[in-house]
């Protein structure tokens, strides 16, 4: 993922709190500490009555990393009713809705802006706006003029700008998300896939870190929630999954969502890299790997002489693996026979892990 991520790209990793601190170290090692933007807490469920020995576990973690030139669009949510009642207390009844008063004084000295306005003296540092702009605001009814109880102008106070609630973007969303509910059993989105996320969650992430026409990749696309969200937001997209069920779900969901526009193109063969050029034979790496692994077999963790060590592809070439050094390791002849032509067994430990970490 680090190799294919564009300079304007971002990556989000969803996990639970039991793994987040380990995964953050891995992400720091791969993408760099400076690429870490924030850790998002997503409250995905309510408390349970069986939480007798600890605080209820109601949230998951989303690690957000981004490249130096990454796209980011702030996301806003409507102001709370309490906030509106406190700060937007005025309404002229003209259909434009509630508004609040804002300062029209310049924060910095502006000698050319120290003019009288309709009998109101200028602030000490001058007005924020030039005469032309003040005239426009006045004609639009966007200036509140203070008056005495009898309705006459009160020139001891300053005019104020009317900022209407309906014209404001709202409150910027922080890194604690409590407004996106998990999928219920009765939800129309529900597919039965065990790790399915709400569309609203992916919608927010995609809007924040991409623009229409950008590419969205989900390397564990499962039931296609990310792909559906990206498609609706007019992004290009690609999904990867090993499960045949996932391919069917992606096809079904996209076809249903698009209607007459049809479904996606599904490939069951691994994509081939085009950026490697002509690689030397994998066998030429034996002595280099022997030095890197200090003569230790990546399968059984035992030291062997170089003559009994064999170069192995972690991801077999039959499954899209290449002769690139990052895909190679040394196994003793016994481990290489046991592994066969399959991928790296999950139960094996290997020095290549230590190389990547240090």
C-alpha cells in the first residue's frame, strides 16, 4: 500500500482497541511517524449490561495516515440545538432565519478605513470593510444598527454584521465520531457479512480524503461497502478480496445500486506489476539473503550452511508473486518441501519479519 499510494493519498486502517497500539507501530514503520494525522475513535455500539469487570467496550479505532500532499476536505455537522439557542438568538422574521451579531471592526490598524458610517463613528483601528462593501451589506439588510428604546439610532454603539445560521457550514467534526450508528439486523444495508460497516462511515472518510474522479482502493473489500460509497460519490474505485463470496457480493451490490448501468468488472487472476523492469533470476539472491537472515531458515528458525538453503517466493509466482527481493526468503530444503507451492503458512515465524521491523 505504501508503494502504490499517491503523494495526494491517504490510508485508513480500522481495528479494535486490542490491536490499535501494535498496528500504529507498524504503520509508523511503514509510512513514517510524520504521516500519522490522527487516531479516530468510532463509537459503534451502546453499553451492555454484562460489563461487570471493566468499562464497556463501545468504540473502535481508525488510524488515519496521509502523504505530504494529501487531499483533505474538512467535514461539518449541524450545530446542536443548544448552540443555536445560545448564539443565534435574533430573527427579523423575513424568512432568512436566525442570525448572530458579529464584529465589523478591523483587528489591525487600517487608517484608510476610519470613516464615519451613517453617523456611527469608526472603531479605533478602522472598519473591517471598505465603503463599497459596507454599502452592499447595507442594501442586503445584513447590518444591524443599534437603536434607543424609542427607535432612534444609538451612535454610542457600533453596527454589527448579521451572520445567518443557514449560511454557516456547521461545526467541524473532530476525531471522536458518535453520530454514525452500527448496522441493525433490520437495516436495509445489511448483507450478513460479519465485518460490514455502515455506508455513512465510508461516505465520511471518502469525502474527507478525496475529490470526485479520484481513485479509492479497498484491499479487503468484503461486502463492497467502500465501493458502493465511492461509486455514489463519483469516485473511481477498485476492490481486492480473496473470498469468492466477496466477489459475488461486490457484483450484486454494485449492480443493485447502479440499476441499469450494470455491475463491475471482476478479475480472478492476480494483477501484474509494471514498474519492476527486467528482474534478475531469483536464484542470484541466495548469498545476499543468507547474510540478511544470518544463515537462519525463515521456516524453522534453525541455522544451516548455505548449501542446504533454497530461495523461496513468499507469495508464489502462480498467485502473482514476483522475483523482487521483497518477495524472497531462504528456507532449508525440508521447510521448502513442506511449504510447497502455497503462500506463507500463518503459523510459521521468520527472520524476514525481523528485517522489515528493524
